[in-house]
């Protein structure tokens, strides 16, 4: 049975797709650069939208990227109003999404522990083999 999505979830997804396309094709500000939108959270009245993004440069140019997005937010909101038919076009609030970096860091830590555990097991087997001789 297909999973049911609320209207709010569908609108959030549509806003995410439209904003991603607008930023990729229409925003000319070089500060925005290579970003990926990860999620849009709408308030129940659709008045505000938290737009989460990641950047290929990580947090290096975060202030500049945020400044570029804030500068473009009026344009993005106006174009969004033309593309998405909802009673209120939300005010856009951009937030850096640290979850991708945190996930990558956790993955590296897990890989390190697995590698160390494997080396320790190999050393233990080698020590046992030496004692048996």
C-alpha cells in the first residue's frame, strides 16, 4: 500500500524542487556557488520555510553563501510564488545542514575502529601462532 503524504509534505517537496532549480538556473550570485538543498520545513500556516542546504566547500565559505542566499531570497520568493500555487508564499530562511558532514565524520570514525579492530585481531592471531611454535 503506498505511503500517504500530507499536503504540507507535498508542498515542502515541491518548494524544494522549485528552489533547487531556481538557484541552479537563475541565481547569478557567485557566493551561492555549488549548494544542495536537503530539506524544506514549512510552518503550518505556510508563512515561513526553513530551507536547509549543504555546500561542496563545507563550512569554509558559509558566511558568504548565506549572504548570497539572503540577498537572493526576495527574488526566489517571488519566483516561487509564480511557480507554486499556494495561498501564502513563505518567507525563506536558509540554514546550513551539518548532518552530511557529521555523517561523514561518523563514517570515518567507524571505518577507523573497524580497521583498528581488524589489525588487533590479526596481531592476536599472529601472537597465538608464534606461541604455538
